């Protein structure tokens, strides 16, 4: 008697468990993985946005090619678009593998897209470590590009932005959480890489600089490289220098930049940049004797400083701060109105750049 | 044996404190601290360290005078039986609510990040099954379990913290910016939240049964450094990732921070899942430790061994409150409530420690 | 009549040798002569003793002649000192007390041919022979490896009907007397009709008579028994079984192979790590597959997620049915290969494992990745050195699978820790099952 009642109890508990749980059980083949999302402005329509989702179609055998499906929808908000797209696909939409978010060029140039940016952060299933970038001419165009080397959809984008594949100073990749950090933090502004859709490849070598709400400035490739050095993100790069008739190219192995903000009393405040470059001589048009190397080092350094100064002034003129000078200023001042002070100081601040180049090697020959 | 035993068992004291340091992420400590980052949280943390250390030192040395005895055994011979019952009946609620907040908070996290479509009661069910299995074990065995859980998990959490510290996106300027607000008048809420990291020592009320030797000075030194490191990590790493202005927008700053870590070469790319798996076990053992204390205190209210029926009643009381808690508290309400609970807890802790130290001194001299 | 000196030696020897069951002390008389013999019958050959000593003793008339005979016999040597005599007795020699002389007669029995090779706990290096099915032989084997006076041998009977003879061995120098008392009490209370082998005691250890974890170690290796004796464990030998039971047993004993002390330090450590990994893999992996593929595919990298999704395309049922089906097939294969004659066993495994797995994937009954997982689970299960424990894990994985089907990733993690909590709860004769401070083979 006692035994049966005990069994009954356990059975009931088990039954309750079965009823309560088991929800959310959805097999992996019943899910449709979104690998990248593109958001553009809607054209010729009363709706605001054009949202495109790029789905990966799983390969059934190893040999079959990478297939994908892009579904676009115009709507006034992303969630509305997703809801409509749900009715167009046969499986459950799963955002958990969304690794790239593309914003159309037109969209980022317009003010006030906070709703778009926040949608991704607020959703629990979109990764914070998704990369975010600007698509040119539009996000959809970038999604549609299919490089031949790709063995699953959007892999080329993942590799380029994740730096697992090519390492180049012309890409400043940006994670979603960092974009949000820069969009909110006073004293540092967002930077997004611009991805240009070509016929069957993608070109990433420029960045767009944002103020808190829209893209204001697009840097040239060489300027992007400079900004990369300021941010200390990528060290493998090359520098170019000219002395008299001799052109030379230095392959850098180590680039470190440091800066300090000086506000001397009664004088104009300035930012002192110290850059140290460690590199290997890669190509010259003339033979350079090892003894003269230090001279060439100085020339390259000077050229570098000049270029750096130009980029810094250009950014300053636009009123942007991607490096985070403002944040540095705030973090070194204990008073509460430091942010207001900085806003007054920044437009007139002066830059000084000092570059120390060291060529440690001339390759196999002198 | 004696010397070895002493060294060995002091380790247990450290585990108890360490456990609370880990679990503060679930019980909204980072959230509270970050919320008051410009309004006195930094000074609050600075003040919390000496307060926490003083309470730890006073309480554990007083407890140390009764080797291998928990509070129920210490007062067993006492005359004021009714007073004891009343006292135990009241203070067990502190431990019970500590466990309950952790449990509800973590179930909320799970239902957000891991099982969004599962009803919370289902998650509660499996947790209660595990917890009830553990809290009825002898105190010694719970300590073994705690040790095993920590042993399995410490490499994992060290990896995550290490990865967070060396991350190139960690903005030290933002951390320093918050640091520049050190001279703001400390807020009580921040102090109360920060002292929670140290309050693992309170579990000695039962777990003193296992502390044989004298607690040595290195124990307290270790706690001091661990506590400083823990508070720094808990409070400032999320700020380094999400900014001095942006971090407060996150409901669970640390979970979002772990989602910001990418493990490039690991088969699991997103650190958040390692982090959540780590906290699944830490929450299990932390709630179990707190509820074991509550369970043993309630058992201490009765004389001798308790019957099966009474045991069932105690577990039933735990279950009913847990189910009600999960149904009625959403995370926003829980968060707001926890702030006041923290202040209340700090008050109760000070009263208990002061009372106990005075009482112990009178008894031993 | 023996002189006082001989009496002293005799008494001292008898007291040193402690009253073991198999210790024999015999006196023989003729009119003129008086002979005393002391030996351990389980390791001494009584036939040889009879032929060489007893027979001549009765056939010779004069005491001097017999003394001469003894002194000239090749297998008989004179007594040197007490310690050597004890050592020799423990190795199977007999002590002869004749007049005021003491002799040692070598009548060791050579039983190497009688024992079986190890088949379950095989090692690459180290001794290769196991126990036999005879109790005295087994005791002899242990004594050969453990020639110490402190080895205590007691016997009792267990089983209401079978009245099986059971021997309890321990080293009085190392074993904890409380534990020994507990074990004796346990054996006295065992409620069982027919006792055929030590493994039957598994269930009796638990109050409910339903045990999942083996709280005793059953071994076929005399070297393991000898090593464990020196670590203070208690050994139970059962008449008619080629297995010895070692008590108390903790998890570390169940995860140790004799290889650990026959291999060099780092290799042994590596093997141990391998075993603990295999333990976890075979317990968790099926559940983890269900949890990740049906609840949280975001845990994988996107490449892996897509390839699993691809390989699952077209499978007509949910992942947990798929896992159950494949695991069921694997269990059948394992059971079948135990029952099959040795000659067919490997064939069946090959046919079943390779062809069925391949065909199931091809036919769309299971995904390729599932086949890999199932074979991985099966292989890691056999890495566990103690068979009884690997059976436990075979069952445990279903518990985790159930929880993962109901709760996803949370179910796997909590299920794992619930099992750990349960193991923490267990103890074997007062020693905690997961105790960290336990004996290691070969280390004191």
C-alpha cells in the first residue's frame, strides 16, 4: 500500500515535469539560421526600412555548394519586418548565429536610427559579438555578393571582419557591443567599416566615422590605416617613404601609439602623440647601406608624423573623436564638469606627433 | 594530524567566502554598484572592504572558540529554550531569502538566455530537485560537494576573467573615469551591496562544525585580496566593456559582458555559454549552502532528531515560498527589492556579529 | 623428548604465526621417536611431506638413523633463526621439531599452472595471471605475494542455503579495526540464499537492496589484492569464485588500473586523466547532443551548427528518439558480443558497428554525427578499468539524456551535478565515495 502510493507520487511528479517542460524543444533541422542581417532605407514606399535576412541553407552532403536564401521585407520597424518574414519561410527563424549586421549607407547618413541599433542589443538571441558594418551602396547589395571561395554563406565576411583570415590594417572591425559602447559613452565616437559590394568579391578598406547618431565622415584607405594605428588594433602593415630618388617600403611588425593630453596654464592645450614603429625593409628602388639606415628611419618617421597630423586634424575638424581623447580627458580629471570643459577645449586643441621608426632588418640582402 | 587537519579545514572557510564572491553576480551586486557609479559606489566599495573584513574577523574568531560546533550545538545546553527557538526561527529567514533571491534571479537569467520558451516553474522544479537532494546531506558532505564544484569550475571562471582582462576592447579609460568619482559621498546602498561579497563568513553559523583548527592570519589576508579583486572585477569590468555611461543600461551587466567575449580558438565561440554553465552549478551549490543553513537552523528549533513528516514540512515550506517567489517576482521588482534586502541584511549581520561576539566573550570568560 | 630450547622456539613460532585457519601443527609418535610438524597446508604440498618425512619416520626404527636421514636429505635444512623460519613457513616450508633439533623442509607447492589468465582487467605489463576458482589456491596466491605475519585470515559462512565459505583477509598493521569490524558485521547480516560470487554483495550493501554504484571493488588480480592489502583494505574471498572483493571502495579505486603502478609516473597520470575524461564523455555526450541540437544550437560554432543541421535533414523524428535508437542498438551489440562465442564475437561487433552505423546514416534513420557520437560513447565506456563501474555509467547516461530532453542544457549541467551530489552522499564502510584523501595503489 505504502509502496504504491510512493510510486503514484513519483509518477505524478514526473508527469508534472513532462507537462511543464519540453517546451522550447525544437530540432536543429527545424530552425532556419540567419547568418547576416541587412537594414536599408525603403525606396519608393511609405514604409521606413527595408530589412533583409540572409538564411543559410544547410548542406546535406559535404560536396554540395553553399546555398543561401535572402528574404527582404519593407516595414516601419525591424520587429515588424521579422514578423512578416516569418510567414514567408517554412522553419523557425533563429538569430543565434547572426554574426554580421549591415546597415545601408543611406540609412547611417540619416539621423536618429537608435531604434534600429537597439533592437539588436535588446534581443537576447542576437550575439553581442556580432560584427556591425556599413554596406555600400546598400546592405542588400553586400548580402547578395557571393565570393567563389565561400564554402558557407557569409563566411567571407566572417573571415574578413574576424581577422581569422586576412590580417590587414585597412579593416577596423567593430563588434556590436563596442558600437553601442561608443554610441553612448561621452568622449568616444563610433567607427564602422564600410563594405563595398563589387561583382563577386567584397572590398573593405575604408571606415565611416559617426557622431552619436549618424555617419559624418568617410576616411580614405590610407587614413583608415592611420586610424588603425591610433587605435592600436592591427600591427602588420606597410609604410612608404621617399628620400631623394629612393623609394622604400617598410613592413611593420610592431606599431605602438601612445598619447597624452597636456593642458598647460595660459597656453594652448595639445595632445602629444608618440608612435613607435618596428619594421623590416621590404622593397627599395636603390641599394641602401646599413650605415645610412638611421637616416632613412628618420625620413620615414617624419613622413609618418606629417600624415598622422593631417588625419588627426581632419577628424578634429569634423568634430569627431573615434580615438577617445575625450574619454581620456574625463578619466584624468576629477571634477564633475570635465565633459563640458572638454567640449570647449577639443575644437581648438593642437596635435603634436613624434614618430620613432626602427628598421631592425633589411631582409636577406643589404 | 592536528596540524594537517587545521590547515586542511581552514580551506573550507575560504570556500564559503569564495562562494559568495562568485554568486554576487546573480544577486544584483554589479547592477546596484554600477547604478550608483557616479553617486558614491566607488567610495562605497572602499568603505565596504574594512567593514566586511572587520565583520569576518570578529565573527569567525568568536566562532572559533567553539571548535567543530555549529550554533545549534553551542546553544543546545542553554536554558532559554524558547528564546532559542524564536531566535532561530527569525534568522533562518535571512539565509532562506538569500538563497531565494539567488534562485529566482538565476531562473530569470536562464529563462532569458538559455531556455526562453520554457516556463520558469519547470526550471524551478529541476533546481529544487537538485537542491533538496543536497541540503539534506550532512554538513561535511555538502562541503565535499562545494569543493568538487569549485574544483571543476575555477579553471573555467579564471579563463573567462583572464580573457576579459586581456581583451583589447576593454576600455581602461572608462574604468578610470568611474574611478575619478571616488570622492563622492558614499551611498548606503552601494556599501550594503559591496559588503555582500564578504558575507560568506556568516555561513559559519552551521559550517563551523567543520572548522577544527585555529583560523590563521593568511586566511584573512587571502580573503582581503580575493575580496578586493572580486569587487574590482564585478564592478569595473562591465564598465570597461560597456562604458561608464552605457553599462547601467544592462539588466545583467556581467552576463552581457560575458557575451562580449569571443573565444577565437575554442569549439564554443561564445563565452556566455561557458559562463552560464559555470553559474548553473555555482547557483546550485550556493542556494544549497544557504538553504542548508536555514534547514539546519529550523531543525535546531526541535529537540533531537526530527521526524520524516517534519522534514517534509520544512521542504514544503521552502517549495511553497520558492514557487510563489518565481510567480510573483519579475526581475525588475526583484532587483528593486534586493537593494533594500541588502541594506537590511547588512544591519542584521552587524547585530548578529556584535551580539554573538559579546555573548561568546561572556561565556568563555 | 624435546628440549626446552626447542619448545621455546616452537611456542615462539606458533605465536608469531598467529592462529590462521590453514596453519597446521601435528605431532607424530612411534615407540622411540617423537616428531612435530608445523606448516601452512594451503601452500605446502602434504603429499610430498608425507612421502619424504612421515613415511620414513614410521619406517625407520632407531632415532639416530632418522636423525641422520633428516640431516642428509637435500630438501631439509637446519633452522637458522626465527625470522627466516617464519618467512620460509609463509612461503610454504614445513618446520620439523625432532629431538632437540629444528629443521625446515621445503615442500612448497607450485600452483602457477592452476590459475587462469586475466581476462577482464588486462594490463600490458605486469603479472598476467588471475585467481583460480579454488579458495585455498587463491589464499595461497595471495600469501605468495604477501608474505607477512600481520596478514590475518578468518573465515565465515554466508548464504542461508549455499553455506558458502568466505574468507576475510586484512593486514592488522594497516587496516582500520573499526572498518574491519563493520565489514564482519555486514557479512554476518547479509540476507541471501545462494552466494556464488562476491559481486552478489553489491545490492546487500544498500539498505534498500537496490544499488546503482558498486561500493565494492571486485577483482581477478592477485597483485591488486596484495597492493590493496598493503593499503589497509579488507579482502573477501568467496569459495568457487575467481574474483576477490576489496573493501572499502572509493571512486578512485574504481578508476585505477594496476597499470598505474607498472607505468612510469607521467604516463600513469596521463592514463588517469584519460580515464576521467572518458568517464565524463560517456556519461554526458548523448545528453549534450540532444540539449545543444534541440535547445541551444547557438553553443556550436556556425560551421558545426550548419553541418549538423544538414546531416539531420530528412530524419523523421526528434533528436532524442534518434539518440535513443542508436544507443539501444549499441547496447544490444555490446550485450550480444558478451554472449557470443569468442570466435564470433569480433565479427559481430564489426558487422554491427561498422555496417549498421553506416547503413543507418545512409537510410536516413540517424545522422552521421550521431553515429560518431554513439561510437565515441561506447568506446569511452570501455576505458573505465573496472567493469562494474563502466556498467554504472552505461545506465547513468540515460538519466542525463532524460533530463536534457526535458530541460536542455540546464538539464545536462544539473543532472551531472546531481549525480556528483549523489556520489558525495554515498559511502563505503565509513569511507566517503568521493573522498579526496584516499589510498592510491602503491602508495602508503
